[in-house]
């Protein structure tokens, strides 16, 4: 064993404690850095002396040769990461659903003094007023105004829902752009990780950046993550390259390299619904089924905006817009049928009150009072037989609000009851979304707290480590001084006795 072995051992101890102090400082500096995982230096004893061999010295046992910094490792639990990302996908889905329903509820705003229900009530009241005073021009003008107000309420609701649906489409496009940006960044990090791990390095800060991106991606899509060894030269604690999938569709290929691009296909016939999500890579394209699983904000946006189910368009906003169109069409047709059987003050019959609608498509946007009646309210057919003072047909027109209509979903009920059921279903769906959003948020917080308890930086703990490593460093320095004094005694003082 070398005479300077003690010096080397003390020096190695100094360097090792110093690396631990640097790592502790790195932890403290990043205590508030989003996504940062605390790190520790793994101390390892160096190879003892003597090693196994035929010519080894005959001593009772091996002597320790000191310590070295074996590696710097992140303190992270992969199981908690997987659990967090699953809950994050659910939370992203339900929170987005809640937001979409909330905007719909604010718009429809029932019961209220300005909603569709109130407009129908006011129109119905004006018809009853006309029935009791059919020759009064003021009562006729009120009927025309209330009828047009009802039509404009349909216009407002349909156009506003279309505007929100357009916002959802833009939000969906932005989310897809974010997904593609994240996939590109993860692939770039995989490339860097492969280069560094091949040289035996452990890229902790790159791992943190990648995990943060994966966490963000999990909020938008239901993903699975697999880590593979980057090279034969990588250390055992190296995380490796990440492969990310949605179902069986690969988004980032960690093993072979490369990433896919996600895009939206709206189909050729209609641009108000998503036909499929298209994933394109170097080998071609794959599609994700519609609607996606109920996880991730993108799935919620698609369900709110609209999607193709076979040849039919489904979705929260598509459904409510189609429902309003059906209501406007069925009501206008039934109202016109009764109006055609009555007589105006000019003695003529067979006249529509509302403009004729060819179909239910866009009916809520197109419904309006006939232009001739708007100009001349005396044409309102309030009489059954054309006799002055007869308001029987006005009563029949008011009864249309309570007559059973045949709606597209198969229901046969009055327009008022049908609309109440629509509002009721919206309330139930919104309530369920709120409840699920609250539940998933609680679970997400619990898992996140568990994860932070393992991975986050505790300043109290780091300060304790700082003191511990500082004392160890000081002790190593003191031992270095002691070895120096021993060697100085040998070199400068031995052999001087008797001189």
C-alpha cells in the first residue's frame, strides 16, 4: 500500500462530500422549479485493499480505501407517476366537460325572463289577448311582435351556440397543436438522452423536463409510457428513452426514434364534427376511434364540439343545436297549419304566419314571421270563419303550445314540455360533470401530494443535509491534515536522532 494512500483517501472523501454539497445546493436552488425532482448522491465504498490475487499481501482482512460518488440519482416513484397521469387524464376530461356545460347553461339560462321559455309564454299570452279582442289592431301588433321576438330568441340561441362551438373547435385545434409540440420536444429529449447515456451519464434534469411534458400531455390524452434502455453503455439507474402510445398507436418511438403528428379530420360532408384523429409518422397513418375514451381534455372537447357516429353527428353542442332546429321547425309547421285554416281581417285564408321552412336544417336560424304579416298585422288569422269579433282561431293558435308535436328523437309532446325536458337533461348532465370533476380533482390532488412527498424538495431536509455534508467535509479535511503531518514527520524528522 502506498505511503500516500491516506492522502488519496482523504482527498477522495473531500471530493465526494463536495459533490454532495453541490447536489444539495442544486436541490435548494430548484426548490420552486416546476417539475424538478430532488436528487441525491449515492455514496459507494471504493475497492478495498488488497484485491483478490495470488500475490496479495498476507494480512488478516481487507482494508477500506475510502468513498466515491457512485451516481447522482433522482428520488422518484414511477408507480406514482403512472397513477398521477391516469388521474390527470380523467381530471382533464371532466373539467373540460364541466366548462363546456357551464357555458351552455349560462346561455340557455332557464328559468329566466329573457330565455326561450319566457318568449314562448309572452307569445302565448299575446294570442290569448287577441282571442278576446280579435279586431283590435294593437293586440294584433303585439302578436306579430311577440312572434318575431320568439323567432329572434331562436336565432340568438342558435347563433350563440354556434359561436361557442366555434370556440371549442379553436380550443381543439390549439390542443392538437400543443400535443404536436410536446411530442416533438419529447422526441428531441430522447435524442439527447440517448447520446448522454451512451457515455455513462445520468441526465436527471433532462428526465425532469421530459416527465413534465409527459404530465402535460396526459391532461390532454389518455397515454401509456414505456421506458427502454438507450444503449448498452447506460448505467443501471438511467431512465432510458420514452415510448408514448395512445392505445396501440405510437406517438413517440423511443427505441427507433421519431415522433408522430396528430391532426383532425372533419370529413368531407360536414365541418361541424370530428370524423377522426389522424396520427401520421414516417411509416404512414393511423386513426384514433371516435369518440375517444373518456379521458383527456381533447376527448371532452370532441364530445362537446361534435363527432361522427356512423353517418350521424353527435355531441353536446351539435345535439342542442339540432334540438333547437327541430323545435323551431315543428312549431312553425304546426302553427302555420292552424293559421292557414283561419281568416285575417281582409277575409283571406290559407296564409302562413311564419315563413315556410323546407326542413329542420338550420330552422332555428331561419324561422321568422312572414314578411307580409310583419308589414300588415291585420293579416293575422284570428278568426275561424271570417266573422268580425270571432277570435276562435287565435285560441287554436295558442293551443299549439300545448298540442303534441312529433320530434325527431321520437318524442310526442308539447313544445313547452319538450323544451323543459331538454333543460332538465342538460341540468342532469352538467351536474354529473361537476360531480365527476370535483371527485377527480380530489383524487388528483391526493396522488400529487403523495408524489410531491417523495420527489419534491424539502428545504428543512436539505438544510439538514447541508450541515451533515459540511461536517463530513470538515472531518475529511482534518484527516487530510493529519496524514500530511504524519508524512511530514517521516520525511523531515526521521533519521535525525543522534545528530
